[in-house]
């Protein structure tokens, strides 16, 4: 069972002999069920039966856990009000009013999800987690970007994993089974890909930026670039190398690309947006800062040699 699409939870059960320590990945459990339906004489193994049973228990526990989290959040808000602590996050009422239809953001962003058959179950779970992050960050922005999830396969693995999130159909996101090419004028589309030779120096108003919804650990290198070329679309890469020095590879996650675009539309510079979004493990530093640090190290080394002679 995949551990990347699960998180550890503490579960109180009536029968301690049947622990439920992790939330199972839906796709892995369903694979066994579908195999049994397709194979007329096949019988589910004990392992598959346990997975399905664990999944059912998790779905029940998930609702209980979510209700408890809501109650805790409500209690914290009440305690903060009594203590006179100012709110640091938007209220629920403010979030309800802060919709895409009311936003003044000049661009749109599409997550192209037409890669269902190119990911293993583990990476499908990661992809959906990144979509959740995108939705959450966008919802909390003062100027949310009009957001689209397109190319969603009907009854595909991405859709089935999304369906585990109650009410995802009510998100302030336009979800479509159609291709983005059927929804937007071709001349307004810019496909973002790290393999492009074109640097995205500025965001163009009234344009649509496409992010490939693919988690592949670089096994499909150059795919989004080839798609853009074959379809005759404009394409570009984020100005990473022009603004920061990154110690690791410059292929970013889906949500990192989106968050950088969002920060830039919120009037941050490319440099500030990139540094605020990239995780510390990337070791990103501002271009000038890295050069200054290198010069200081060289000067220090020369001074050390001079004093020892």
C-alpha cells in the first residue's frame, strides 16, 4: 500500500486487535475490487479484503475526524476573541465573498489533467494533494486567480481520488472533462514548461497559463514541451535561473508553479515570489546574494592563505 497519499492518524476503536493507523490509498484498494469484478472466477485475497475493510473504516472515521477538527477550530476562534487576539486569516464569511467571479486578477490558470494514464497510483495521489494545495492557497488570496481543472477523465483515477474529498464539486474551481483547447482561444494560451527556451518575463493580461498536471519524477521529460509544439501553442518557462540560484533540479511541483504565478499577480517581484514559495531543501538564493557570498568566500580564502605564508 502506498504511504505517500496517506497520513498517520490516531484512531479510537472498539476492537484494539484491528489497528487502523493509516488512511489507505483508494486506488490500490479499488484495483483489487475491479479485478474481482472483471475476472469471473477470481476470488479476493485476504490482503485485498483487509484493504477494502480498512478503506470502509477510514471513510467512516474521516467524517468523525473532520467534525472534531471543525469543533476544535470553532473553540480556538472563540478563545481568540475572548483573549482579544486579532484574526490573522480570513473569516469564513470573507472567504465566501472572495470568489473567482468577484476577483480582479487579470490572468487565468489551467491545470491540464489529461495525463491519467501516465502516472502510477502513488503519483495520482500526489497529484490530487497538489490540487488541494492549489485550491486552498487560491481561496485564501485577496485576488484569487480564475482556476480551471481540465481534461479530467470520466471515472479516471484522478477523478476517483478527487471524489474522496467531500464536496469537491462545490469548490470555486471550474472543472471540465474537455480539453483546454476547447475552452479558450488558441492565441490566448501559454503552456508553461521548464524545457522551453522562452523566458516568462511578465504575465500578460487576459491570457491563460497552462500547468501540466503530471507527477512523474522526470520520467516523462519534455512531454509538456512536445505537446505545446505539436499543438502550435506558445510556451515559456518561469524565470528561475534569471532570479535565483538553485542547488537542486529546477523542475517544480504543480502547486509551486501556481503559487509563484499567484504571488506575482499579487504584485511580488519574480525573485521574491520564487524565494517565498520554494521549499528550503531547494537551497534557493537570490542571484546577487549567491554571487556576493561566493566573492566573500574567495576573499576569505585568499586572506587565510596570505596570513599563513
